[in-house]
């Protein structure tokens, strides 16, 4: 019987809030690998301590991933088994991971991604908008290319999903209103799986009004109905 191909790099999703949202398989893999690549070793260290895992960690983030990857590839070729984790959620989804995965595949190193937590899926499902076809846009460009991206999405018929930080939330909702129309339906979710989780649905007109006076805290997922289905007849 042929032995299964050895996995060199595991992509391991970590909880986005509630620490119970980690799989038994993820815990086992983190215990078994030789080293864990973490976006922020301080943040990940708290999670590993909670799970009772003692393991070597190396910092792997957006600012060093290009420089560090060649060395990591050499170590993987030499037989080390590694797990890549981000501060929260699935590595590679608006977090480091793509570059290392691409280089592993170029070098015939097996990569395995475990299923697990990611913020946009629960936000999409509980928005009430179509889940048959959707586009994940992540974070919009902060400056260059932002208006061009919004213009290109104005006629998008699929449900659109965005990530946003608290200090840019109101600006983004206001721009959505400008480019998509104030009567377009949208959903704003914050702190998914955490103690103060909240979702507010309404037209973009209504959401701008709400968040003009509401305290804005936490990490946000914005879900916007597609162009054809996004015309509101009444507020939710």
C-alpha cells in the first residue's frame, strides 16, 4: 500500500474571536509540526498557551514574507514541517500566506489548508443576501485605485463582501452610498463570534445615518447586495 504524500506546509485557521472556534485537527497539527509561522508571535503565543501547546514560533508577516520565504523553502526541502497561522482566521485571506504557498508549489512542496474560521462567511450567510454568487473584495485600496474599484463595482450583480477598519467605516459607507446609490441594501457585521457581535441591515442611506452617531468599535465585515437585487422597497 502506497504511503500518503508528506505534507510540508499546513495552513491552519485560528479563531477570529471565540477561542472555542478551532478544530480538533488544527490543534493536533499545531502540536505535531516542527515550527509555527505566526503573523504576530505575541498574539499567537496567547492562543498556543490557551491550547497548552509549546512550539517554536517564527514571525512571518507582510513586511518580511518576501525576504524570509527563500530560507523557509530551503528548510522545508530539508524536511521540516511547518504550520502557517495568522492573528485570526484563515491564512492568505487578507493576511500573509499567498507568497509562501506559491513558492512551495513551485518547488513541489505539498501544501495543505485546513478548514476553519474566516470572518466573511458568517457575515455573508446572516446578511440575508444572495449566497449563490458573491465576490470577496477584502479591503478596498486606501488611496490609489479606490475610486476606480468602486466605479467598477457599481454595476456588480453579485453580492459583494468587504473588510473594513473602524476608523474608515463611515467613509466607506458614505462612498458606497455615492457609487451604489442610497437605496442599495447592505449589512454591517462587527466582532463576529465575540461578546459584542452585532449585525445591522438597512439601506446605505440608513446605515450612514446610524453610524454617523453610533460609536464605531471593532473589526467590520460589510456585505452589499448586488446591483439587480439591491433596490430596497423597505428597510430591514
